[in-house]
C-alpha cells in the first residue's frame, strides 16, 4: 500500500510541477509581450516628440519670411502645445485616450501641412537652406512616425493574440492582462484623394 501512495504522490507532484512550469512560462511570456508593447509605444512617443521639437525652429524660420501669416503660425504653435499635453499610459490605455492622442497629433499634421503650403507663396523661404533642412527633417520624422506606429500595432496585435488564446486567456484574466489599443487609420484615409488637372 505504501508503494501505491508514493506513486500517486509522485504523479501529483509531477503534474503540479508541470502545471507550475506552464503557468510560470505563460505569465512570463505575457509580461515580456506587455513590455514589448510599452517599448513600442515609447518609440512612437519619441518620434512624435522629435516632430514637436522641430516645430519651433520651423515656425521661427517661416516667421522671418512670412510674418503676416501669423494665423497659420499660431495654429501650428497651438496644435503643438495641445499635442504635448496629451499623454497616454500604455499600461492602461483606453480607446478614448488613443483617439484623443491621435486627434491631437492629427491637428499638428494638419497645421504643419498648412504651414508648408504657405511656404509655396514665398520663393525666398523655399530657397532658404535652414527651411529646406527643417522640411527634410520633418519629412523624415513623419516616415519614422509611420514606421513606429506600424511597429507598435504589430507588437500590440501579437500581445493581444497571446492573451486571448486558450488557455493563456484564463491566466490573463486572473492576472489582469488586458488588450492594448492600436492606432487606427486617420479619418478620411479610406477615401482616395481626388486629383484634377
């Protein structure tokens, strides 16, 4: 009888250790994935901050050539100010926070677009070396922003899939791992632009 009890205890111990190993691995995998999402979000914010840091120099350069475009310059400054005040904590981000963040960043993009359009009316400004360099940096930063957003969405999707798959979803629920919001396409992006000649 003793031998039978030892076998049962041994089986229970092996199953318990196996279950512990699985829980530990699944939990650590979710933590690692969540940290990847947080890092990717930080990379997005870094690129947006880079763009925000370029704006004062761009505005000052334009101001020297197009002083009477103060409304456009003020719109850029206000959009930058508003966007830098909107912060999102990636660990408990909501859809509303993501929309607010995207809207604030969209306002900067729109204001910068108007500012660049203003430069078309000022040949001296377009020829200014400082303006050309800032414009090139801004274009490069926009590309980096798009790449950082794409990367964030990929990492967030991988994390969301991981915590929603069975049986990991049970542990995700027990340990409060929630899904992460992703960037959506900008409003109006679903419509192709109209080109007229």
